[in-house]
């Protein structure tokens, strides 16, 4: 027992898909502006501000690491597939 259990799945997207095609999308009506998401973002993206406005995180620096999604106590954030080549 070394505590190596896998983290919960990000969503229905797998990790690779989230990295390559995903973006973080908030559900503004659920956000309580606690700031836990921003606090846990390793590159200091103001996730809370995005959540407040209901705006996806388009910041090109986003690592899609999932920290904000996993830490939000309200389940506000999720990964959503970006329609890049929706043909
Ligand atoms: S952690 Fe969740 S509830 Fe808190 S500010 Fe961020 S999106 Fe809103
Ligand atoms: S997925 Fe990671 S890098 Fe992107 S906004 Fe959330 S915590 Fe920051």
C-alpha cells in the first residue's frame, strides 16, 4: 500500500484527450467564489474570475492539469472538448 491509487477520472474525457483537446469550462451559477481553484492553479491562472463570468479558460498557458477541476468543492468546473476540427 503505497498510496498509488489512480486519481478520479477527469470526466468522460480521458487524460490524453483532456490534454490535447480539452478546456476547462465553468458553470457560473454554482460558483461561490471561494478561490480554491485559483489558489491551486500551478501557473496562477485566475480560474475564479473565469468561473464568475462563466467563461471557458482559453489561456494558452493552461496545462490542463485538472487541479482546478478536482479541487473545486462545488463541482463547478469540468473539461469540455474543444471543437477544433468538427467535420
Ligand atoms: S473553486 Fe469552484 S466554487 Fe470556488 S471559486 Fe473556483 S470555481 Fe468557484
Ligand atoms: S487545468 Fe491546471 S493549469 Fe489549467 S486553469 Fe486549471 S489548474 Fe490552472
